[in-house]
């Protein structure tokens, strides 16, 4: 018996939310690097809850709204690269980062950003 098969069999039903069960998403992204030759740290914090008005889960909101925001940016012509590209290329394009955050914030998914010059 493979451990993943046993784990899945024992836990899969417990991983399913009940219809009226409310959940939340917590995420923190820490980026260490340099900017203009100076050390810099940027921290993104996200805390999102189940939306009781719409019945949309937090996980659906935080993943789905990011995807639809990216689609909106592409459809509006704000990102014009062709083919496959990694997210960091998407975010480096002029104004895309700000637009992505604004589109998600308009739907109640808010990232709190802290920048520290070290």
C-alpha cells in the first residue's frame, strides 16, 4: 500500500467542506532581494473569508478572482505577450501588477503589502 493512497482514503471525506461550512484563506509571501543595489524585503499578507452574501468560498475567491483578473488584463490589451509565460513576466509588464491588485480588491480580496529597505 502506498502511503499517499492510504492517506487519501482516510482523509478525503474529511477534507470536504459541509455545504454551510465557512472557511478562510491565509497566505504570506516574503520576497528578499535588492533594488537599486540596496537590500529590500517585501511582505504580502492575505486573509480572506468565505463570502456569506454570495456563498463563494475563500479558496474559490483567492484563486478564481486572481485568474479572472489575469484574463481581464489580457482581454483589455494591457498584456500583449504571445505564447506561454511565467507569472513573473506577467507582473513585470507596465501597470499589470497594480491592475491585478485593484481588480481583486474590487471583489474584496485585499493584499496588505509592507516594504522594508534594509
